[in-house]
């Protein structure tokens, strides 16, 4: 290849460019793509596989407007409880986050909360930032005390820099087989704005008003209330629509930091560029969310479920999620079996308003159910469609105008093997 | 052994006698234990494994008071729609039911309803019973037309008799590895009353106001409205509390026939013996329900989850069901891993009102979580407890007075293998 640096155009995966909004371009760098952010990771022995990065840090040059969405679990981790408290007391501002992987710091009682606070304070000291502006996340095994000596040592040794986005992505993963990162660039008031993020998650995935860990940065300026509104909406149509195994986690967290370094007028709901910012943010969250089931524990293929013409948005969402959350359908996917009876059963159970005699189902573009009964279709072609790396499940309810998309994966022996002996 | 017929006491499995109510004795015979019922099966080629029984029939000597509970699925099978219609038009009366296994008669459009009606009429002709009194059930693959020539031939050749209960139990199963049957005897107004039933089901199990196929008979006399009320309550605390894989089926059905041959005053809510009848019925439904996850597809062990001291009945039920419906906890069970973090996560997600800092969890009688944090316990003993054929998961929320029990199983490679190529 004769690419020179000047004319090099990176080849982005198709999923990264799919439905890329007008005016939005892909760039490299993840959480450090935006100006004014530094990040890094270190290995301090929290994970049982010694040597794997298990502590990561992200810090902005100044105070950011910040927004977060968290698990709605009634057994949320101590770090989630602490972050909610901090974001509320600062009125939506933050400057850094420290994350450990390998230990969830959940179900550790008062000691768990003390350890989360201490972790935040150690990071604040190291970075020279006010502790109230340092958020904390943990992910890993539930019910074991955070090894604070290791955390202390990790924070002392970690180094952050403005190209540390990929390292940060590496430091936050657990059973993931790869990192999950994207960044984009667009223009507001003639100023170049960047927005990028990384997520982790492969099991215990069925977020609800929340998600697994995800960190997004932007150098756009934005009002905190607006930022929170945009983030909540984007998460609702992305992370809240993925499923690996129907299990909501105790530690689900999405954080968005806006440094304002780009110098635009702070965005709010009436800004002329609000729609562009929202479409860029939604591109990032949708891509990152989809990466989770694509890397689902043991998954051999992933599914994109689209439910069209539902009577309400809620019906569309319930129907789409029910399909991704049906283990018996996930098994059929694993066997490349176009057993659409499992989709019919999932729809029937979903709670969505539907008419069995009106619905159509297509698998990989092949119409298998028409008006609620078997369509005439080529079994071999349907089986081949089910054998692809991505399976499109399209349901048309013919009852209204609402659409929802959900993303999931198949269910294989690998999922069981991963989770049969997780705490060993 | 020197047992003679006269002093022979059958050895019932422990689960059959567990919590047996006072005044209730176990007997043999299943759906033909009660007087006035005949049953049988035949093989007519509906199942792909030729030679396996796939058509079963149950008939009473006269018209019975009858009650039913059915799937709440929005894609219910044609047979479920027909039975609902029949029970409603007869005001809770029926005399027979014909059941096929191997084909669900679901998602077959108008033809499916015509076939269900025809199946009922053929059975009515054969038995000399009014067609309005003959119910129909189907279970098996969704979306394939019922092979009516085979059904016709099967109904022509089937024979029913008063000891055909075990044959009936054999004729209704699909992926079950064994039949699931119980019968009991008790006394009302000095008259011996019998009540017995059989159920089927091993996958696609997460009933909601409904269940898999189950047939119960009694020779007690009872008013239809009372019978329906008793059945609904019993089903709610039994079949509605089991889970194999979180999938509600399109064909779930429980039917209860009361022949009145015992000659007691028809039971209603104010009868002196109503409590005894209810406790006997609940023993039967609980035993049969528990048999389903115990024989769950691929299951190697089963779990009994008890949630105590919940603020409301609904909280207790939600919390208990969430644990049985957590694939990631089911995997831990498969690996004998006392990974109670999965139970914490399931409780947090359940939607039940709870206080993380108050709850206790015991696995196989070993307290592993006390007031929301790890208790001091012997890892080896906890692991051994998780390796038993039955694992007791006991949760105490310390928030109220309500208790609920739910039953489930583990998740193994066998479940995936069963469902990866189900329609082949």
C-alpha cells in the first residue's frame, strides 16, 4: 500500500459508518478525541489475571458540564450511589472519573461507600482536582471488598495523556473480548467539535434507563440540563435497547463530559446546532451500544431487531426487546435455525399491543410470516440468512406508525462456560 | 421384599409428599384416579419421531363442571382461543379433551381455527359427546398446519379406559424426559373424593396467569364459578411461579374437570370442605408445576426460591421469579458456583421493593449474605450445597410479612443443544 500520512483515510468498520448523520465525520481517539481530555490505564492486580489493565482514569483540563445515567437496580453498587450524589450536588459538573475493572464494589455495605469515596479522593489528589468533581466507577465481581492497597498503588502509578483514549478503553473491560470505541467530529458556529466514547460490557446486559459502563467526552460547550436531556434520550434509544442475557447490572453507568474547549456558545435546547449535536451523540451511543451484544459473552452472531408500524412507541420497544431477550430464540440463532415460531412466542409474551393475524416477520430480508401465518419461502435461503454474522429480524405489526430497534446476540455454550465458574 | 398386594404401600418421591396437607393421601392413577373418567393415547405420526404417542384423550362419563386458565400471550394458539370460547359459551362445563403433541397449531390463521374445530368434532363423534363439550389442546412446533389426516386416523384408533391416566400423561409430552403425574384422595361429607392430574413442559416456560398443558380431574361435585376461582388461585401460586427460560408459551393451558361422581353437595366458597378441597388442589398444582423445571430442558438441578418478609405479595413474587429467571444465575448453578452476586443483581432488577442493606441470602441453608454484605461462610460447604440436585435459595427482605415461592432450574449446554435445531 502506498498510503502516505497526508492522504491516509482510515477504513472504518461498516457498523461505525452505518446511518452516519450528515455533517458528522468519524475520527480516531475515543475519549481523548475531543480537545482538553487526557486518559490512561494501569494494571494493579485487581483482576485475577495479573498484568491485565484494571484501573483507568479520564480527566479534563478544566471543569466540565457533565451528565450521567445509571442503573435503576435496587441493589446498585456503591460507586453508582456516590456518582448520583456527586452529580446532583455539583448541579451537573465534573472533571474526572476513575474506573476499576475486576471488582464491582457492590454489596459491601458502609465499607463499600467508604472505599468508593476514598478512591475518588486518591484520584483527586493525584490529579490536583477538587474531590467533588471526581466520579468513580467499578465493574466486576459483586460482594468482595475493593482491595484498597492495590487501588492506591494503581492511582499512584497511572499516567494520563491526550492520546490515552485507547488505553482507557482497555482499562475498563472485563469479559469483553475487545474494546468498544468511536469518535466523531462536526462543526458548530464554524468551530470544530469532537465527541467520542468507549463502553464495556458483554454479560449481565439488559439495561433499563441505564447501561453498562460508558464514558463519552466532547469539547463542545453545553448547559448541564441540556446535556442531561440529550444523554437520557440517546441512552434510551441505544443502551436501553440492547440485550445479551436479560440481566440488568448493579453497576450500569453512562457519563458524558463536555469540556467547552471548542469555544462554541454553550448548547441548549434552542441552539441552532442542537439537532446536529444530538444526532452526533446518538450516532456514538448507538454504535457503542450495538458493540455490546456483538461482543456478547459466547456470542457467535448478533441480531438487529426492527419493529415497525406499532401503535405506540412503548409497544414497538416492548416487542423489539422481547425478541432480543428470548433465550429460546437466541438458541435457534446459534443453530442457524429460522425457527420463527420462537419470534411469534416472544412477541405474544412481550406485552405489546398487536394483532396476531396482521403481523409480518422477515429474517435476513426473507419474509417468513405474512399476516400471522407461514409465508412461502425458501428454507435453504432462510437457513443461510440465519448463518450470517448479523441477522436482521424485521417485524411489521401493521397497526400504527411507531418504530423501534433493539440489538442482541445468540446464546451458545460459551455463555454458559463463561458464567458457570465466574467467581473461581 | 415380601410385600403382598394388601399391605403394599407405594413409595412416593419425597417431592410428592412434601407439605402434603392434613387429610389428603396420595393415590395412583393421574387423570383417571377420580371416578368417572377414562383416558388413553395413540401414535399417529404427528411427531417427527414416529411411534411416539402424540394424541391423547380424556373423557368423563357425564357432563362436568370445568374450569380453565390459559396463556395471556397475544399470539395464543388456535386451540387456546377455541377452548376459551367453548368454556365461556357452556358457562363452565365440559366432558372431554383431545390433545395432540408435536404441533402447536399456532400461527396457522383461519385454517388453524378450522382444524381445531374439526379435531374437536371428530373426538365428539368418536366419544358420542356433544361437540360443544369437547375441548382441544395442541403443543409442539409453531407455524405448521396440523396434519388432519393423521389426527383423523389417530382419533379413529385411540382407545380410552378407566386406567388410562398414565397413557394420557405419555401422550401429551414433547421434550419432557418423563411424565409428570400426581393424584390424591380425601373425604368430603363422608364420601371419598379423588383429584389427580398430569402436566407437560420442559422449555419455553415462564407462565403468566397460565401455564403449559395440564389436565386435572376430580370426582368431587363443585359449582363451576367456585371451581374456576379455586383453579385460578392455585395456578397463580404454582404454575405461574415456575421458570425454565423466561419464555411464555402460546399454548399454555390448565383444565380442571369435576365429574361430581363422588356424590357430595356441590362445593362452593361457603362449603365446610372448601378449604380441604383447595388445599388438595393446591398440593396437586404445586407438585406438577415443580416437576416442570425439575425436568427443564438440559437441566442438571433445580432450585426452590423462597422470598420472605416482603412488603407486599407482589414484591415477594417479583423477587422470587427474578431469581429463577436470571440466566446468569442459572449458569452459576450449572457450575455449582455459589456466586450470590448474581442473586443480588437479579433482586435489584426485579422491580420488587427492597432495601439492599437489610436483605439476607442463604444458599442450601448456608447464610452467604447478611444485611446486604458477604456473611462469614465456608466456601467449600457453599459449593457443596450448590452441587445438590435441589438448591434452596432463601431470601429474607426483612421489610414485611409476605412470602412467595418460585421454582426453576439451571442453564446448561443441553438447553442450547435442544433449542438450536428444534425445527430440523
